[in-house]
C-alpha cells in the first residue's frame, strides 16, 4: 500500500500532516496543543519540526492561511467583514481587522475596495 505522503520524500511526515490539519481545520478554533495532541507529539517538537520543514511556525502558518482565505472572500463576495472574520476562524472581528492590517498593510474594507477597483 502506498502511503499518501510517499511522493513527498524529504519532507517530514508530521510536518506535512500538520500542514494538512491546519489547511483542513483553519476555520475552527485550534491551538498548538490541539494540533500536537492530534499528531501525538509535544508542542515544542511540533513547532520545531514544522518551522524547520515549512519555514514558519504552525501558529503563523494558521494566521497566513486564514488571512489568504479572508482576502479571497473579501474580493469575491459582499459578505460583511464580521462574517468574513467568522468564516476564517475569528470570533472577534476587531482582532481580525487588526491582524489583517498588520499582515497586509490594509484594513479589510480598504482591501475590498482596492480589489473591486482592480476588477472593474
């Protein structure tokens, strides 16, 4: 039986499974402990391994994954910003907006306006 990660030789399986777990569950409230428990490893080991293989911490990868999806939702829908925040796993839209601006340099609403202008 071929293992699903066999084609990705050289990459650590735990790091790949962690990335997949985050990609699948980023809309949920997940912590490093949740991920580590799912992978049956310590949080420290998971963080170290993931950063070595992926180049970023699991937490930063989770944030990036959420922000990328938020950008897509902002550009492709008229969904209110608090709903976009909720859709990508943030219950607090103020925190989401602060994080979005920190990462993209724009507020969610200015990002939406700019992406609408770019498509017209």
